[in-house]
C-alpha cells in the first residue's frame, strides 16, 4: 500500500515530422487506430497535409502501418461497433473508402467518391459514407451483411453534425450554428436514403450549447413513431436557440512552416 506501480508500454512506434495524432479504440479495448498527420504535405499536392494510419494490437504487442492504396490524407477511420473490422476514408479527392479486417487486411473496397466521413449504425450492420464540410453532401448507406451493397443514397448539403438513431433505423443530418448561421435545419433519412422528416429553423444550436438537453422523446415520421433518439437529435429538433448578437470572428495567429513535413514510419 502506498508503493509505486510499474507501468510498461505495450508497443512503441516513432513517427517523425508529425504535427498531430488521433486515436480511435476498438470497443473491447483490444486494438486502436492511430492517425498520425502533418499539417503540411511535403509533395504540395494537398492543402490539408498528409497522414499515416497505424493499427495497434494490444494482444500481439505490435504497431503496424495500414497499407492504403491511394496517397493523401486520412479523413476518417472508425471501428465497426460489432467488432468486425474498421472502415477508412482516405486519399486525394475523390477519396477511397475501404473495409479492413481486424488485422488490417483489406476486405472490401467501396470505390471512390466525394467522401470524408464514415458513420456506423449502432448495431454495425449499416454504414454511412458521407461528404460533408466543403463537399457536396453526398450520403451513401451501405449494408455490410454478407457482401456489402449500397441500399440508399441522397444529397444533404451543409451538414455540420450527423448521428444514427439507437435502433439503427434512422440517420440524422443537421445544420447548426455557430458552424453555419444560415439554412439551419434537421433532416432524418431512412436507410434507403429517402427523407422521412425535414425541419428548417432560423438557428439551431448543437447539443453541447444547452445545459439541460432533452434525453428522450418520440417523433412521428411517416405515420410511424421513431424510437428514443440520442440527446443531440432531440435537442436539434425541439430546442431552437434564442436569437443572439453576432460575435465578430477573433483574429488568428498564423505561422509559416520553415520546412515541409511528412509523417513517416
């Protein structure tokens, strides 16, 4: 009691000339996806810099580089909630999206398209591949049961946040402030890509701006009740924010890189 506890690293990897790293853990904590990025692309081909994706295996005590077949940034990497591999969106636009097994072996290529976001449904069977931000807003719904197949597609422009309903039947795409101060609204999509519900508001605040978010409710869509939704969905639907003064943008301090950087293994 009161003694020191020895802590040892499970695995170690050096990534030179990198500016940032993000970690996404497997649901069981047995593995992690680490995206190491540089803000400046040494080849000057991409405004958003470059990135390398590593797969960390706790059981094997090793870190391996995930082999991506297209150069460019790693926009998103997410684990299947059911533990059946992970999906990565990567490469110069039009980007690629690929499903990998838990050991990093490629299993299925979704092809190229204007995408930068991947979102799994809670049960892991459905997958949304999206192109938000400065992209047109393409949303593709894929069914991963057996051989993956596209079951729905639509366009949802100017989306700032998205989420699945807990029962994996509905996909929400919302436009909220302060990310965007015009054309705020909420769109709920069925798995075939059709719009089941659309509501526009002068301004809608994201959930984190409300100290008392609603935690449960039911919404009638197409004559059927949508089951309990996530707080952020309920908040976006029923908590339009009060009008507020426009805060002018704050000045930013920009620095110029002295030399190009590029993450390497």
